[in-house]
């Protein structure tokens, strides 16, 4: 069919999701109900012996049920230096008791002390997207390792929980960042490139029903992008939280998304929603407006077709 990109030519899910995470010991999972996502639901269905938590305190209380010298895992949505513990994939700035991260260190330190968790565990795994990545990930893991007197690890890449019958899997190219108690903070590990794609973006592949329609980048008319993250987490954007671009500047902004390399996913990863993007372009004489959701400052989700994702250079776009 003319002017249509075959779906089979897009990036298949099997190219980005690789080995299972293979968690041992006690597991406690965010109890948030997610309409239509099933990410956490799939985790809970696979780990039939898991414990639910809806707050930071209940997550750490569950961890405290681990046998002396045992292993424990906290599962949920996350980003670099953070794992949510009761708010699903959202990023509420006022719910300091529903995540574990750098922004509420005083709360989780006090709770670990109150529960007497120091020296109880052999290891703790934070199983969420990108939680161990970058400087923020390395810093959080070392702080936790020293506070717990235990090895703490978290993935640098994405986590996919695609089926209730399958263990969650790591993104291709991911590794586990590890911190050891009493040791120097580990060197930061960047997350792997989310998707494939190289060279300039000149043709956008936009999903339309059961096919992808190629849209020349010259047809882009406007881009509006905003992020909900504080500048301390999204670095080097000079405090900006929104941009609006039209004309040539809109096309330059659109080129910072790998619209030419869409991923056809089987599920939504355990990321956190960190912003939104609106794209306007001309197609067949009409202006089309498409809305997207930004995950972890690096992944763009088409809201009309939620299983379609694109890589995004958000730092470059927000400059």
C-alpha cells in the first residue's frame, strides 16, 4: 500500500526485552490499581507469594519480615534514584510517604531505624525502571546500602512485566547497579538507549489504526512539551518546565524524538510519567494533533495507541 510503513518493519518487542529479572526471597509490590495498564497486576499475578504495600512505611515493614540474612525486593514504578511505593506511575510532589528516593531520605532513614532493619538483610533489590541509573541511582543505592548494612541493587534500564505467566524482564543492554555497605559510591551507569535509530530524523512514523503513516518532518507545524519533574531531577534545563515551538523550531524539536523508530510494545514498562508532549502536523491537507505521554524523561508514549513508544531527547528539547 502506498505511503504506509509496514508494522512488521517496526522495532519488535523481542528486540528490547531480554532476560528475566530472577528475584529471590521476599517480594513486596505496589498495590496501586492501574486502569488498563496491568503492569503491576502482572507482577502480582506472577509472584503469587508477594506482599502488597501502599506506602513507604508498609513497603519497609514488609521488607522487615525477611528472615535474618535473607533477600528482599521492592517492586513498582521508578526512575533514576526513585521507586514508587504506593502511587503507581505518577509523580506527585506532595506524597512523600509513597516513594523511596533522594527527595525523602529523612523519612526512609527514620523508618529503617524505627523498624530495626539495619543488619537484617543480605540484599535488597529495587525492581523498577531505571532506578539504579546515573548519578541519582548510584547515590540512592549507596545511601540505602550504608543505612541497611546490606547490598542494594537496581536496574539501569527498563523493566517490562508483559504477562501474568512470565517473570518481568530487563531491557536489552541493562545492567544491575550495585552498592555495598561501607564502600565508595559506585560509578554511575547510564541507562541504555531505549530504542534503536541513528542519523537525522526526516520521516515520522505515526500509528493510524493498523498501520504506520510516514509523515515528512517538514509537515510538523507545532510542538508543545512540558515536564512535571523538578530541575534537580531533570538536569541542565535551566529550570524550564514547558516549551512551545512553531514552524522551523517545531521541526527541530520533533527531530529530537526518534519518530522514525517506533517500538511496538506488549505492555507499559514500570516507568513514571514525567511529562507530556503535543505534536501538530499536516496530513492530506488537514492539521492533525497527536498527544503523547513522557516516561522517565526518555520515552514517549502515543496516547491514542498506548503500546507505541518512541525515544526522546528531552534535555535537548527543553534547552
